[in-house]
């Protein structure tokens, strides 16, 4: 019987047509098939860690082999990577580079207090299998390349831009591209040799390293005039919320297009004080949370652990229903009062008492 199950599992995974087993549920299949091969599942995407190397003083690149249920990605997109820590699946979003052999190169920056980033940087072992989400995100190259492309990156924001540069490299760098890459210390810079090699192959690509610890100006005062005429430029900015806000404030009205992704929510002015009550319909709990604080960390501080991923309003993993109350979008400051709307917990704060479908 066991041999028959294994043969059927192998056939299912290879898209054959096995004899039907009515009681063979997906959970049962996955439980036993992953013991035959760690990436064999009926439908669930998984990825296995095949290699790792140091990318910078505080970042590690993990080379992952996804199983056949991963549908691929476009350069600049993100995936959710999940690891079971302390009995709970912990998920965060990363922007990988797709390698020629079908693998994914995920670079993880060690974050102080970051449970998953510290695990991946310090403890994840070759052979380990991770939960893998399908690709998402809109930080893509425009369908028609602009007369000038300017990339601005800080911290982990370099990872989606690296993927876009690899795509442009393959395309022969069809137009002028400038990358300005900020870090506090030189040893925190990732992929510098790779970027210099691309610059060596393509004169149209220029690399600008801005090490603030060595006197380089931050994005708000950096000499962007050195990049030439910015009026026709398409700007892509990736980095922490404050970095992206400063770049947008300085450039949005001066360039043809400005697109951005923030890897942390910017801190808005404290225009709201006090606390509100949140009623959770499914659990029957009522919580008091501070106004002006994103709901996801506020709920986590109260011991509630909603599903989450990117924590920056992109992947929709933390979306839940709101049946009453007013929230504020932490990235834009927009107030949302409509009832019965999906709510992104990671980028929404409570302005009044709320009722959530949690």
C-alpha cells in the first residue's frame, strides 16, 4: 500500500494521471510526498536553500530552488518567504533576482530585532525548505524605455533595482541609466562588483556610490544635477520610507515619471492622540490600541498574530475586512470611512473605534 501511495504521489507531481485515490487529500499528499522529496507538493510552492554567501557586512544572499508550482517572476517583483519559527510561520517579503538556471537569489539584510532576517542571515542551513509565495509588485521597467532612467536606492531597496539592472544588462542597456546607491558605510554596499562589471560592459550605465559615513550627502541634498537633465527622466526610488519621501519631495515635480517602493512605513506627524477600541468579530476580543499606529504592529503587541508579508502595503497578505470605523492610510495620510472595505493592516491606523473581521 505504501509503495502504491508513493508511486501515485510521484505520478501526480510529474503531471501523470495516477489511479484515483478518493481519500488522498492535499494535506495528506503533501505530508508524505515531502518525505519522498522535499519539494514535492500537490499545489503549494516551496523553495529549497542550495547555497549561501555573504553579500555585505550585514547581508547574505540565499540561492533557492523553487518547485514547479512557482509561476516565475518579472524583474523587480517580490516574493513572500516563510519559515516556521517557534511553532509559527513567519513570513516576510524579499525581491529576488531570477538566475539563468531557474533558481532565485534572495539577498537578506540583517535587521536589528528582525526575527526572520536574523534567522536567515545567521542560522538558515543549506537543504532547508521554505514556504514560497507567488511573485507580486509593480516596480517594473516601463514597457517603452524612457530617454533617461534614474534609479535611487538605499538599504534593501537595492534588491529590486539590481534585478532591473540585470534585465537591462541582458537587453544591452538600450538607453542611459544612472544608479545612485546610498549606504552609511562602504562595507554595507551590496553587488558593487556586479554593478561595476555592468558599467564596464555598457557605457550608457553609470554607477554612483553615496557613502554617508564618508561625507556623501543624503538624497535630500545630493548633487542630482551631476546626473544631467532630469526633466525627461523616469525615476525609480526604493528604500526606507523616509528616504523615498525625501526623494519624492525633491524630484516628483521635476521629472517625467516618479515611481517608488518604501521598505518601511514613513512616520507621519502625530496629528492624532489617544487610543481607540477595536472589536475583533471572529475571536470576540476587544482591544485598546493607540491612534496613529499601524494596525498590524498594534495587534501584534496585543498578542494577535494576523497573517502578514511585506509590511509595506504591497503583497495584500494582511488584508482583512473592516465593517465599521475610520482608518488612515499611513503612507498617504488619506482617511477611509467606507464600511465593509478590505483593509491593509500594515499601512492602516485607527482614527476611530473599529470593527474588524479578525
